[in-house]
C-alpha cells in the first residue's frame, strides 16, 4: 500500500491492521540472514500488537483499561520502529519501504500519544 493511502486512513483499527500487513509483506522480501530472521520475528510481534492492543482499548471495561491498552499500542509502535531500524538491507527500494514503515510507526506513536494526552 502506498504511503499516502496509509496516511489517509482515519479508522485506526484498519490503519494498524494495514501497518501489520505491510510489515509482513516487507519481511517476506528481506535477505534471510540470521540477524534478519531474529529481528523479523520481533518486528512481526510488535507490529501486530499495535493493532491488537488498540482493539482491546476500544473494548475496554473502563477508562483505566482503555489508557493501559493505548499505552501498550504506543509502546509497540515505538518498538516496531526500533526493529525496523535494525534490519539489514542492501537494496535501495527496500530502504525506501523501510522508511515508509518507520514513518508510519512514528505517526502511530504520535496518534496514540495524542489520544493519551486528551484522555488523561
């Protein structure tokens, strides 16, 4: 999915789902070094957890539960950005794709941070 299409999504559950899908598609194209395999596992977990925890936040039993899950979503988006930075890439096109995903993880962090500021 193109960067502009991701950024235009206002449904955060869908946007986080698309982010996780894009990460999985990106990982499938990576060189299969030992480091990339291990980093990829962590990246799949953290990118998927962003949306899973946001869904949990939307189903929260109260404000405290909501804030807890939004904080986890923000943390997982930050962790995803970290793993994206560690991936070993030699291809210019893959680097552009990594940058798009890293920007999206940063935008998700910003969105969750804004939700937290407005909710606390």
